[in-house]
């Protein structure tokens, strides 16, 4: 994330599986990332389902110790990679609407923005491709 402009430009060019694998090798070579402490994870997991913006959101705390911005950028890249690698079964296939920055998701349709931070919710396939 040191050069966000280059990251975004490279991500915008991802449209094929080969593009995705090259992007992933370049930009995510520093994995595994530092982990949160058990206490920090327990704190983020203590919040249960939330009613926000007219729908129910679940908490989805991640074990990696990343900033909200880095989490969001990583999952936005994954969403782009999934679209490049896997064909969507149908336009009606279920999606999960997620905000990795806020560590929230909902399987209910609704406004396209996160009700907490205003970032666009990322649409992720609800079930892995076959």
C-alpha cells in the first residue's frame, strides 16, 4: 500500500486469470501479515448482528492486523480477482455485500454503501465457484 496510485492502476488492468495471478504475486507477496492478539479479536467479535441502514449486518472480524483501509483494498482486489478468474453462475446468483474496512457483511439487498463508513460495499459471491 506504499504506492496506492500504482496499486489502483494495476488492479484496474486485471481482467483475466493471468492478470490476477501477476497482480497477486506483485502486490500481496508480503503475506502472511501480522495477526491480531486474541484479546483484540475477542473485542471485535463481541459485537453481534446490527441493524444498519434498514438491513441486518453481521460482524466479520479478520485475524490479520491491518488498517481498515488496507483490509478494504485487499478485499476490493479479491473481488476484482474473483470476477477475472470465475464466471458468475447467473446474474441472480446470491451475493454477500461486505465492508471489510468496518468488518461487516449482509446477505440482504440494500443501498450500495456501507452504513457505517460510506465506502461502496463489495459484492462477493455467496458460495465459492464450482
